[in-house]
C-alpha cells in the first residue's frame, strides 16, 4: 500500500494484491470514471479500496504498468455479449406478460425496488437510524432490518431500546413474503430517512484525533496523559489503545521489530497478519531471517481462513506487548509517520 517502492531489492518486481491493483486503476482513470466505478461497489468494498488509494505514494511506473496490464487482460477475457439491462427486460416483459406480472418477475431477478434506496442508508449512523425507526411499529422495524446488511442491522438493533428488541427479531425471523402495503409503508419510511439524511449529526473521531495530537506533542506527553487520566481513566484507556494501532508496526525500526519477534510467538503473528495491510506484512517479514520467513510463510498458508474476531484479538494482544515494552523503556516506538534525516 503505502511506500510501494520500498522493495527489498530495487530491481525486484513489486507484488500487488488485487485491492492495490484496483486502487491503481481507479487513480489512473480520472475522478469521474472512478466515481462511476465506486458507485457500483458495496460499502465494505468502497471503504477498503479508498483506504488503499489514500495511503498510496511513490508508486513505481512498473507497478502501474502491471496493474493496468492485468486490468486489460481480464477485460479481454470477458465475453462481448453483456446481460440485458432492467429497462430492456421490463419493456420486453411488459409486452409479453403485462406490467403487473413483469414487475413481479423483475423483482425476483433484481430484488425489490426498495433495495437501491436501502443501500444508501448504509452510510448513515446506526444510532441515528435506530432513533429514526424507534417509534415505528414492530413489523416495519423488522422489515427495515431485513433489507440491510446483517452487520448494520445488528448495530441498529443494539441501538434500539432494550425492551422490544426480541419482538423485532421474532418478527424478522417470521418474514417470508412481504405484502405490497407493507412494502409501500417501508418505501415511504426510507424516503423520509433519505430526505433528512443530511440533518444527522456528523461523526467525529475524538479519541483518534486526541491520540494523534498527543503523539505529536514534544516532551511532557506522559505527564499530560496522567492529568487526563485523573479526570477520566476510561477515555484515556481508549486514547492509549488508539495510539497503538496495529498499522504503526509498518513504520517501526528493525531493532524494535526484532525485539517484538523475540517476545511474540510466531503462531500469534500468523493469525494477526491474516488480511493485514501489505506494508505491515512486509515490515515483519523483512525483519525475519530468510529461513524463518519461509517457514512463517508456510505456516500462514497452512492456517487457512481465520475468524475476524480471532484476528482482532491477536492484534490487540501484540499491541499490548508493544505498549508494555514501550512503557518499560525496552523499545522505542514511532507512533506516527514523520520525515527522517540520515
């Protein structure tokens, strides 16, 4: 991702994962075409690729060439015959079956017309959405959650009043077919949500911003943290956790990383580095002796898929070790990216 040109050997070909290649293509085609592509992505895909795009710098010409070549190679492999658009099918089915039956068939192919509207709600705060539907009757709440991704639906359910959550889930579990009147009511609710979407409060990552400010304060930082702790120990714990994000391992010195490799079992690294950003993986692998790196690479491949909760737990355990060693003065930790002078 970031600093793609920092390969072990200057003449080695940079290996890019599919997300990085997609990011390079989007950065290369211009803002409007890239925006058209981004509109077709899911929320998770959009966040993943834009995060990579924001961190890219110093991209080699060869990397861009390889990414674009891969794109055009994949494009040429696709058939020249494209599927019919919904508009084309609707006109054809209207003639063949009549408008009512055509709409029913198209809904079974493309999903209900409400789905594109619901997709826009994925960018709203779950808490705001929960407050918006809290006074609706339980059936419409259940239908509302049914058309959202399960992760977002779960966050909204958690933000709803405790009393009544089980009835929402019960009604959701009983859903099979939704009658037209209920769909119309849902459509009106979603329309109201979308019309007031710009009135919701703006999210500010206060904890992360505070951590970034503290990271940059010269001297007496520890004393200021202790003063904050006297006022609110819980929020200070969150700030300290934010200061030790897993990604900061990508910018640590070889000395620091070597010490961490001594203190953290390889099995834990193998879990924590699953799905990690390439910059982090490369920093850790580069620090290992060649034979150990080969053995570790085999260990990661053999471990197979790992639940995200287990990966997060492994990363938190490693960063806890990092913080403990830093607090004891046994390692120096660079908490933020900054220019260095030889």
